[in-house]
C-alpha cells in the first residue's frame, strides 16, 4: 500500500488537488479479467477509510460514488458522516474507493498503458459496473474485511450497490441503492450517447488519441451541460433561473451551464467520461445471470431503496421495480423539487432514513415525506473560508460575500461560509459561520491574540481543516506567510492569496512551499498577486500548459505606478500623486515598496517562476521611480516631505518628455533564454506610439511574446489595482476551487 499517487498525464497535478491528502493507494498486481473480455495486467486503486476495522473484520461499510465523484465521500456527502448519522466512524469502518476507469487515482484511461508507456485514453478496454465492484472487493480483501454491514450509493453508485449484493451475497448484510436502476434504460442510454457524441464532435478528440495538454475541452464541457439538465427538474430550474438575464445577451441558465461545463473540464477527463458512461450503459443485473425476476429474487441482503419523486434521469418507477423485485425490500420516496441531485442535497433527511434503517437513532428525526414547501438550501457545495486581512481588499471581499452570497449560491451551487476573520491584532473564529452583517463589530470584540502566525495559527488551522472544503484566504501583506501556508496544506486546507511576499521568498523556501502543496494535494491559487482581477497568470499558465514557448514578457504590471506616472503626465506633482494613490488604497502598506520597484520586482519573480525559471528577487534589476533618498525608512509624513523635494524635478522631466511626444511609465521586462532569464523593472521613457503610453489611471498590461504569438504579442490589459477588483478576482478563484469538489 502507498500514500503516493501514481505518475499520470500532464493534467494530473490539477486533478490531484481534488484528492484528499488522506487518500491511499494499493496495487492489485494480479491480472484483472474484464467482464466484456480481455484483462488489465494490474490495477492501482485510490481509496479512503474512516474509523477502525474491528478485530473480526466485520464492521465495514462501503460507499460507492457516482460518475465524476471521487473517494472523498466525507467531502461530497459530509452530512452522512458522524455520530447519529448514517455513517459513524466511531462504530463503522467506512471505505470509499475511486472506481475503476476514473481519473482520481484509480487505474483508468489517463493511466499508462503498460504495453506502450503512454496513457490509454480512448484505447482503454471496455469495463462494466461489475468490474468496478470486483476491484472494490479485492481492495476490501486486502484491508482484511470479512463482512460488509452496508453498501450504499446513489446513481452510478447505486448500480454498484446492486452488483455488490448479487456478486457477493455471502459478504453483504444490507444495501441502500439510491436514485438508480437495475438496468440502464433506453432513455438513460440515449442521454449517455448524446453526451459522448458531444465529445466525439470536438476536433481535439482525434478518435480518442488526443493530446493530454490540449484535450477536447469543448466537447467535455458540452457533455456536462447536457448531463446537468438531467440532474435537476424543470421546476428547480424555473425557480432558480426562469428567464432571468445574467448579462444583456446571456440567460442565467446559459451562464450556469457554461460555468458547470468549464468546472468539469478543469477537474476531469474526456476519455474517462466516455469509458464510465459506456460502463453505465452495460449495466443490467440480469446480464449473463438469467431471468431478471429470478435474479432480483436472489438478493438476500436487507434492502432499503430510496427514490426521488422528481428524478427525470432514473425515474421513480425504476426504484419501485427494484423494491418490488427484492424480497422484503423497503421503498422510501424523497419528495423534492430538485430532481436526481436531491440525494446530494437533502443529505440530513437521507442520513436519518439510512440510520433508522440500520437500527440507529438518527441525529435528527425527519418524516419520510418532507414537505417541499419548507425553505431549505439548494444543491450547494459548502466552502469554509478563513479570511486573513480586513483592509481595503479583505473588507471588500467580506462585504461582497455578504451582499452577493444568496445570488452567488443560487447561480453557482456554492455556499460560502466565512468561519474566521483575522487582522494584525485579533482572530475571530466561528465554525458555524460569522455573521457578515456584523463582522467588524464581532472582530473588534474578539480577544487580542496578535498577528495571525505560527505557532498559534496551528490550532486555528486544525479547527478549520476539519470543515467542509477549508480555504485560507490571505489578503495581508505580511512576511513569513509561506510557513503558515505549509501548515495549512498539511491540515488539508487550500490557500488563495493576494499576498505576493510568500511567492517571492528565496528559492529554497519557495520550492519547499511548492513541495508541501504537492505532497498534500492542496490548491494554491494566487492569480490576484499580478494584475488584481486580470487573468495574467491564467493566460501564462495556458500558454505553458499547451506547449507554447515564451520568449519575452513585458508590461506595466504595477497599477500603482501606472496611476502615479499617469498623474505626472497630466501635470500633477509627484507628492500629490503618491498621496492620492495611498488614500485610494492603490499602494502597498508602505508606498516605498511601490516607488522602489520592490513590488513590481516581486511580480516579475512570480511570472518568471510560473515559467519554471529558478529565479529570486536578487536576480531582478530594479530601478526606483524616485531618487534613493526618498526611500529612506520613516513615517508616511517623512515620505511625503521627501517627495515634495523632488516635485519640481519630476514635473520638469515629464514636461520635457511631452515636448518630444513621449511619456514616463514604469515597466517590467523578462527576456527568456532557455532556462535563464534577464529580469528588469524600472522607469521608461516611451513614445506616444508605444502601447504603454495610452494607459490611463490604474490600467495595466502584460504582453507575451511566444512562438505562437511572435509577430503580434498576446496582450492582457485592464485595471491593475483596486480593492473591489482584487476581491472580485479572489471570489472567482474561490468558486473555481469549489466547483472541482463535485460528487456526480
């Protein structure tokens, strides 16, 4: 058994971030015969466990996940876990493994074909639901399980549940198939085929032999959009979206589907989607077993069948058929307006029903037919946010979440819960969620504990790490946060940051931080460190990921100095321009970081490291915008007085430039030669025809000169600084992270 994931395709690191650090792997070295013919020479299985196996090996519970789910059942079915819940780690040994054919650690189309050394992709051999269950059985045997108290799962997971009961009747005591069928209907097969055809129609599919760095993303996105329409009910979509417009020419429903499609592209694989939907189409419990009715009568396990009255994918009559066919089976129906997805939404109700079926007192009692009119949460992936920093950006972020939370949750299926806020003096922590209408008042009333840092931060991170999708959001400008990030990663906490300092630390410290993130498979997003809400790093990452070679990066990457030089060009004094920039919240805490070029140098290092270059701040040739005496340590008033001494000098320089048809700007340049680079930031006198000359206010730009964009560089341009903009960029990254933790 191993705690390390296998080598995989170029997109594997992105998917690894959706695999919990507690995941383990086991290699089944024996050849696995496949149901439809052929064999796999060996299978690696990714799995999670909760609780302890008893001495007799008889307290196991198997959880089976759905189509694009993973082994992280405690993340996508959180409400099913805990004392008084359906799955109690104090009493059960709970096992959930990533299914055969998936891409979250278990052997599948993205795994290497031993015969070629290249990923299988579209050449992965056909598999069935029975093959998935056979692999799970091998895993349980290796773990020492001799008896399975319960097998539970919904959708494709429910198909596995039925196969468990039929394939291993002497092993399984009880089953709970949810929102599933005993044989894939023509309706379901047709929907699967429509989704596959969307993938096949993408030119990048290339018969299943596509470039993993340039996959059929449009096809996979379209397939997901089709599927999303079957996971809900018309009434649910009408209630949430109706004919509401998201923009002038885009319905909210369209925006929702496009968002969902893109999120799956970021975390899944097209060949995997094809292989698993084909496996679902083969599902028929009677195949090669005989008469259907006779097969169903052969199920000996105690059975609870859960149906959803508004399910349009696996209709209620399919669960009725299962319940009527299995001797002594009990059927319960969830009254919901949310369709197939209700088994992921009404988790409290479901947990109570399953706990009751198991003879356990549920944590909360619920009637079987819950009134649909009761107000409740929609299908939302919960995210727990610990926000560090309450200044211009942090305060704006908290206020944006407070104002927009309901609309964001409605449109994007993500429930944001701020569980903590910290500033330089206090830390407020409430696992139940901070009241965002009073966060300033509550933080001010919290006891003084000093800045958020080690070692005290470990206890807070321990608590946050136990919550649903825990995320540390760093909007401070504090030094030493790389150590806090590493501790967060070790506790399963993702990090989203606007703080440049941890990304520009000395090379050894930076490489240690990257190693910690990779080791614990956590996300670290920092798009807003360069260009606020501009997609600078995302654009650069896309260029690198798709094999383009970057020769030069040039631009005005300091919105602050863009504003200052723009005001100088208008004839305003240097000291006034810097004071205004500070009052508007554009500068760093100490404007000397901007004026010296240090802030721009940090951004240059971040960009260069995204290219894989081993550079440090010392490698950047940084020229200040102002004379050296201005940068002497001191108060803000000292700075303004020093700037006033140079007002006339800078004004004269700008006037002389204007007479020549030129302007003063502050630019960064990275020249790349192989694995080396020349990095420079400093003031530049540019002609009116230069793209930097036309920048206004805090506008910034970055130009990428690459193999593909050699004659005409690829430009990213827009406002490069501002609390609201940076907060919006952070929100976008939070949603991007959350959307990858899907269950279906």
